[in-house]
């Protein structure tokens, strides 16, 4: 029997199938590519936007302004570095992303960002100028020489780092300095954020407090230029404090504070504000203070990555985030502070009944805000802000910082801490089993 016709028939069918598959893939790719003009891919931190009042209303607003439809693909990340890897290595085509300041600095240096096309926005809906000049100035500090940061990034939220403390056990007089970290009276009573950049940025100010006072170095220089000597000084402080540190945490520290189970938490301001509010409901009084040596000030901002495909919708989206009413919605939902500084924001935040003492917030809201009644956790007084330096990318010192951090945390893993962690894990599992069906308001947190 001659098999040649059968072979030809088999080959013809196989070729047709292969062609059909590739044709289908090509068509779907072309359709998706064509649809990218009507798709906006947003990549943001989890729990970091008002979904109902802001994110879900953007498509309708966008159509009103442009006559075009847009569908949002919304994804979240927990770590700056994983997000950056997806863009830098994976070349993901996210249209708008919300990184932290040191990552924005790195992306600017590595040419991973596109310019925001602000010229596309009509004057009557241009909200970019609503950003506080204070934030614009800090963002410019992220940019390489000769580059305008405002061309590539617009601020979103900001905050500080300080002491969250239980006033039943700790006096504010004990917290005028970051040196409280080494005070023997707080043995085993302090939780510290497991965030080496944040902690280094505040403790280097303490380690060099005498040099700062003598005018030999500025806070900005100490935080911007990371050296082996400065890392060593911070490591010495942390090593001295190891007996006081009950644990390193990213999220559970504020929970322990609200339950009155620990006294001090070296905390982010957003976590502190959430904890203070939650603690009131169970009769625990928590407060927040920034030591006299100063602190860091951190920012998250919107950028358009280099591989973005819908830069028009991305530009309109960033502009939409700067609309005052949207800034208020977001602040109410996530518990952090917007960089928007319009009269509407000041009116919303200014509450004489709740905040008796006044704050000089002219640095943020401008003239007329020299004595306003604001939450000092959200808006520190201008005298305090003058002592706060912007965090920066550690660049070639990143590995040295990580090594120092691992050494310090390793030194602190005594048998007592291991037993404590085991008890915490068992208790957490038991709590989850008991309360898994209970509805709780989600905690608002800063994830670095």
C-alpha cells in the first residue's frame, strides 16, 4: 500500500491546524493590541485607593472628557522591588504605577519612565497644580541633575516615621530622642519596623546628632549619602538596643499596640494614625511623636513606565488623582495623607473641636495656614518638618545595608524571642480559626 497520499493528507491537516492556531493567536494579539487604546493597566499597593468613589468612577469621567471609553485592569503589589523587576526585566506594559520615592529615584536614573503628557489635559480640568509645593520640592530631590522630576512623576501620599507609644506606660518626655531605643527601662517593650531604609534614615540622624548640632553635616547629607562609616554607626545603635527590641514587624506591631500589649513601636505615621483610632475603641490611649533629632519623610507617587501603551489614559488618570474631592475620598479610605494642598483639603482637615492646639502648616498649604487645627500625626508642625529629610535609594550601598540589617536581626534572635514568636504564631492560628467568619474593618498599612 502506498502511504504517500496518507502522509500528505496527515501533513496537510497538521499544517492547516498549525496555521489555524497561529492565525487565532495573531488575531487575538491584534485585537488585544487594538483594545489597549481603551485599556488602562494600573499597578498599585494593596488597599491604597478608594475603589468605589475614585477608581470605579474614572472610566465615566474619562469618557466625559475625551469621548473615549476605557476599561481598567487593576493589579496590586506588596513590594517595590518585585514591581520594579516586572517592569525592568519582564518589560510589563503597566500604564501607571505607584512606587515609593527611592524606587522613583532609581527608575529616573535608569531611564525607565516616560514623560507625563500634561499638555493633553484641558485647562479647565488640569489638577496638577494642586500638588503642594513642599511635595514638588521633595520629588525634585529624587531626580538626576538636569532632569525635572515633575515631568515624570506626580506625588500621591506622604508621611513620616516616629514613635507610637502607650501613654499609660511611657511619658512623651522619654521620647525626645531616638536614644529611647537604647533606654534600659524599655527592655523587651519595643517593636521596630522591619524596614532597613526607614530605620537607617532616622537612626543615622541620632548617631550623628552632635555633628548636626555643630553644623558639620546636614540631615539631608546624612540620609542621601550612605557610607560604610555611617552604616557602622547605625549598626552600633541597633546592637546596643537589641535587648529592648521585642520584635521586627511590618504590620502586626500596631495591632499589639492597640491591645496594650507593648509600649513602643517605631512606626510609620499612617500606621500610627490607624492604631490611635482603633485603640480609642478599646480604651487604650496611643500617641505619636517625632524625636528632636528629626526623622525621614517618605512619598509615594504616580509614574508612567517606559513600556506603557496607553499613556493618554495614564496621564488623565494621574490628573484625576489630583482632583481635591478624589484626594479626600482616598484619604478617608486608606488613612494616609495626600500631597494635594487646596483650600478644600485644608477645610476638610481643619477641625478646631478635635484638635485644640494649632499647627504651622504653611509649609504645606501656604500663606494663611500658619495656625490651623490639624491632626499632628498627618501634618507635623513646620518646625518638625524642617528636621525631616527625604529618603533616598541606597544605590551601591544597598547590599551593605541589607547585610548590616541581617546581622542586627540575627543578633536579636535569642531563644526567648524564638519562643515568643512560636507562641505568637500558635495564638494567631487559633485566633484565625475562631474569628475567620467575623467581619473586621481592614487595617490601613504602609508596605515597603
